[in-house]
């Protein structure tokens, strides 16, 4: 077996071992595709907002929504987007709606409209 196969298998085994309940893909609007480096800054801003909304700072401790994020450039390297797994407390469907609305509302960073993203509850861990 190749090294790449072993790395992918290791990540896959780890992902299945966790209790993720949201799968998502975040895209940028077609008119506002940033460079990959700039895209990373914009995703970080999104996740910082999510963390502040979900886990307001308490006594200096920063809590973050459990997540695994995979950044991708697309085949032609001109389509930066992320795939992510996350674990939300409470109503997962409502949280998916919240995340999609939040990213779509971030037009100032180029967030794609809700129909161009995919944020769904996890149905099958193995398929994710």
C-alpha cells in the first residue's frame, strides 16, 4: 500500500470514529472568487463568528465548535472551497440552516448564496 493510501485511510478511520452530525461545503460567489490564501482568511472569519455565536466567551476561555475542515482548490485551482464535518448541540437541522444563512450573509467576504452551498445533517458517517 502507498503512503498516500495509508494517510487517506487514517483520516477516514478517524472521521468515522467521531460523532459528527453536520457535513458541509462552503463556496464563494462566482463573481468574487479570492486567492486560496485570502479564502483561508475568510473561512477563519466565518468560523470565528460561529464560535462567538455558539460559545460566547466565558471567563477568558475560548470554546470552539468541534469541526474538521478540509480546504480544496478544485481541479483547475481556481475554485477555493471547504468541506467540513462539525458537531452541533441541539437541533441539527436548525443549526444547518443557521450556518448556511450565516455564510450566505457574509457577502462582504464573498460568501456564496445559500443554494450554492451544501450544509446538511449527517445521515451516514461512512458515506461522509
